[in-house]
C-alpha cells in the first residue's frame, strides 16, 4: 500500500538525517577542539615568554580579543574543500569561548561552583598551567547560541 511505502521512506529519510547530523557533530567537535587548542597554546605562549612585546597589547586583547591567524596549504578541490569548510566553522566557533586566567587555589579534582560540579583537568608537566576547565555557560542555548568559559589555573 502507498501508506506503508511513504512510512518506510519517511523512516529511511529520518535515519539518514540522524546519521548525517551525528557525522557533522563529530566533525565539528574534532575541528573545534583542535582550533581551541591552537588558540589557547598561542595565547599562553604570547603571555608566558615575559617579553616586552605582549605588555602593550594586554588592554587591546581585553577590549577586542586575542587575534589569531590560521594558515594552511589546501586547495578548494575535492576533499580539501571540506577540510577548509570544517576549519572555517571551527574558527567561527572560537567566538563562543571566553578564556579566563585564574590563580591556582591549590584545590585539584572536582570543585563545587554554583551548586554544580566542575572537573579540573590537571596539566602535570607545565611550569605555568596547573589545570584547565571548560564550562558550558548557556544551558538553554544550542549551536551558535552556546557559550563556553575556559578557565586556566596558573601557577602562582
């Protein structure tokens, strides 16, 4: 019957949509974590060298954000176009993250903040960074409305 045909086609389309949505979420997560790691490493390198170059820029960074550039040797042909698009989305997602440097309070592991637990991830071999914690701030938002706060505990 035509009803069972359309029911099976609808189910098939819904399953393909869910599979595609999952694939996109995984790709975004992978690319975003790489872009965030590059951005934070660049920022921490800029401030940890102690040179005079960054001192005049602190107020500018506070007002306008930290400027970071990404370079790549990709063409817009075939699979490389998808890589460029993934990187573009990941860089755009960095706008959703606020990085906060805080002094390490000596408490490791799980710390209660605003009645919710947050897990600090230790950074054992760094002379400057003791731990990191990525918090999801906007619980009601999704996609581009989500906001995150990356806390970086610095050695005092």
